C-alpha cells in the first residue's frame, strides 16, 4: 500500500477534504547533467517516468488530485481543452477511463507535424469524444453546447482548463515541490538557485512556487512560456498559486501565509518562437544536446524550449552562480 502523499502528511486534515489517487511512484529521480554548459552546474528532476505503463510527465501529478475530486462531486465526464497534439487531453482520457470517467476534448488548431499526427491517432483510440473547435474564440462560443452535450445523469461535466491548471490540479506540483525539498534535505542534490520549467498553462510553475515557499526552499522558479494562447505572466502564475493556497486553507490546512508576489517568480517569453506548437532552432539544438550528452529525451515545443532558455540564461549570467535545476516534464510515449 502506498504511503499518503506528502501534502497529507504535512497537513493532516486534508485527507478527508482533498482526496488523492496515486498514479505514479514518487520520488522522481534527480541527477546532474554534465556537458550542457560550463557556466553553472545543471541538475535535472526527471518527471518523464511518473505514471503507469510508461505514460509519464507532469500531467499525471495533476490528475492524482483532479480525478478523485471529480469522482467526489459525482460527475461521470471530464470536459477539457487542448491543442491538436494535446498530451494533457490524452492523459485525462486514459487515466479518467481507468476511473470510470469519460472525457470530451475541444481541440484547437496548432501546427501539424509528425508528433501531432501520431497524437491525433492516440486521441482517437483513447475513447475520448473529440470536437474540432479550431480557435479559442470558437471554443468559448461552443462551451454551452459542449456542457449540455456531455451532461450525464443530470450532472454537467467536470470542466478542466488546458493543462488541468486549476487550484486542485496545481496541488500536484505543490506535492512535487515538497518532494524536491526532501531530496535536497537528504543530500541527493544541492539547493538550486533556480528551478526552470516550461509554462504551457501555469499550473506547474504556480505549484512549484507555492510548494517551495511552504517547504522553506529558497529556489526561484523560472517559467519559460511556450503557449501564446493563454495569459501566462508572473501575475497570472502568482494568482493561481494564491488560489491554490486559499483552497488548502478552505479544506483545513493551517500554515503561515506564503505571501508570494510577482517578484518571486520569473516568467520569460523569449523562447516561444512564432507561437504555440512551433519548433525553434534554439529548441532543436537544446534537444539534440540533451540527447547526446545526457540521454535526456525532450520534445520540441515544450521542454526543449525550456532547456534552450536555461542554457542561454546561464550563459548570460541570469542564473548564476547556480546550481540550476531543470524540471523535465515530458513523458515519452
């Protein structure tokens, strides 16, 4: 039987009000990456193997809190949104199906490459109901119909925004931050000056920022924006962290105020390229370097852009003197 999540062990009253479903095996490993840059030591916390059957990545940690919350509310259907190559939507469909939940996904257009084509095949095989709404505007206009179309048993679907970045979903990376704090305390890695992660919907960065603050770790979160279809900046990330903090208090947790401000999080957009889903030359170079020197598999439009940002910011002194931690949120399929 798996141990209770760190969040429940730190805040005992939450077990009844915030149910949790273990989908992976913590802790995820940390290791130093050599050969990437000579300016700062670079470490990696590798989330790629977190999940069942080789299906990993940061989405699974969010679903550990989202799926039991959906079941607690008595819903039978998840309704979410993503690009044509959405890893989030596919993870929700597959893990939701294991819990007896069906999933409907509104799909927004993005550049189509080999990965997206393969992902569309997986989405069709997942059993999810797929709706090609094409644009953010058309998705919003279709929302009333989508809710009514997928109501079951007199209940509307449990709605999840892109990436599952709700306060409940964000708990997944509060938990991961506590896990990282334990790894630092046990000497598995030094406390990093910065933790660098891709920002596609904000939940991972928000959870890390809140969790590290609550755990007493002073690392600064650097979010590398890879999605231009959502508002993703420091105020948005801090606001989501604040809503997650309020959720914890409302459900019974007692702790000193985190008092996160926009000065506590760095959000950069310089590595986005032409937009969401578009590869860049810098990302392709970072991806190749990670594979060659560290046997680290990245994908071109999220994690490779984040690593490209880390390398450039390390070289120009913005992450000095280190060490720096790269959070690999990509789960190979």
